[in-house]
């Protein structure tokens, strides 16, 4: 029977996995449950075939495991699998739906991440969480101080600068309990600053040692943070047909609602990797501030967009352009070359 298996769909979980195998005609050969310690050896004993997984927690790990066993691994967005689940949801139905979804000629697949890409993504995700915690802590400190009649302006820099002075001011209305509590909050704030700085330096070192990231950093508006995020999100540039497809993957293209021959374009779709999209927009915002003084074609183009459409539209348009340029650089394995306007 192993020789007849062409595709295997696996519904991933922590300990119990559902494995569905079909032949080239799509007929289900078996749909069985396996425990975690059984899955690796079971798949190793199968002839090389196509393995379909949902793009979810642990899918990158299992993709590497099955690829080492000479299987062809494909990841599918769970949203694209759901329409193929027959009747009620169950693990067996989900595994069969994976096989059915992967058989469609127009199905879009997700790239499995390499261990290097996962390591970089890990640094970004941990740093993102710490930045959010620091922002939340800053807002809490400002709100609590306002209850004591002490107002600190918005911004991390203001909290970082003024909170020590508030703690040292013996004439304000802070009680001993409040002063001690705010001192602890300030210590927590400083600790978060230190941890974020460590991760930022680590990401910078990774970007400098990675050839692809170094090439991406030659683009205006792309620094170590953006370059490593784009490198992780993009993976193999050959997975995308062109730069626009990569920009669409990041959600930087307009949403379309067309009917009756009438095309309607709305705001950007905001699909894909939110973190990478946010960093590209921030990088575009920083680059746009310096472009009025430049004469290259990219700067002139962005300035024209800004004059016609406004500042915010120009930022998003430039972020889209940076995504396309990033794809072209990765696909052609070259540095960014500035062209005269």
C-alpha cells in the first residue's frame, strides 16, 4: 500500500496526530491516529510522497523533520483548508481536507522556515513583546502619577527622563508607599530598556553576518531591524512570481472589490506578517523625511506621490516599493543601485 500513497495530510497537535493518506486518484487509503513518538518512525517508513501540513504551531519543525526523510512538504494556510472540511469538524475530517485542498491546482502554499529564519523570528518576537510591555508600563506610570497631580508628557523619553526627578522631589505629594511603588516601576522600566537593547544589538549582529540582510540594508529605509524581518518573512524569493506578489503577501497592496465590470480599490489589505509590514512602513516613513533633499529616481518618485496624494499615502506607497525592491535584490542576489531621476 505504501507504494500507492502519493499524498499524506497530517493534522498537527501536541501529542495526538491524525494522518490521512490518499493515492493519485484522491482515494483515501487510510486515516489513522498516531501518538507523537510514533509519527516520526511511521513517516520514515513511507515511500517518498507529498506531505501536507497546516501552517500553524510546530509546522516548521515537522516540515524540517519530514523533509529530512525525503518527503516533499507543503504548508497550507488553515483558512484555505476550512472550505474542504466535510460536515462536522474532526481530526479525521481535517486531515482529509488537507489532502483535498492540496490537490487543487490553484492552491497557494506557505514556505516552511529554516532554522536560521526561525532564530531571527524568535529575536523579533521576543523584542516585540518587550517593547509592548515597556509601552504599557510607561502608560501606566503616567496614568498613576496623574492621580497624584504629577503630569509627565507622552513618550518613553519623557518617562525615562522625568520619573527619577519625581522620585527625588521631596516636596511633591507622593506618600512613602507611592514613592516606593514608583521606584519599583522605574526599575522595571530600566530592566526592560536593557533587555530590549540586548536584543537590538543581537539582531544587528545577525544582520551584519547575513549576506542577504547586508544586501537588503543597501536600500534606503531598510536597516538591521527591517532587513532581518524581511529576510525571515520572504524566505526563498523564488516562491513569489514577482515583487508585487511579495508585497501582496505582506498586505501592502489595495483591497479589491470588483463586480459588474467595475473595479473598486480600497485601503491596503493588511494581510500576512503584521510585524514585517509595520517595520517596512516605519522604515518608509523615516526614509521619506530625507528624500526631499535627494535627487535619485526613488526619492523623486516618492516626493511626487506625497505632493499628489499626501504624506500618509506616500509612506504606504514607498513601503510597497521597498518590499518590491527587496524581492528583486533577493531574487537577483545583488545590492541596491541608485539611479538618477
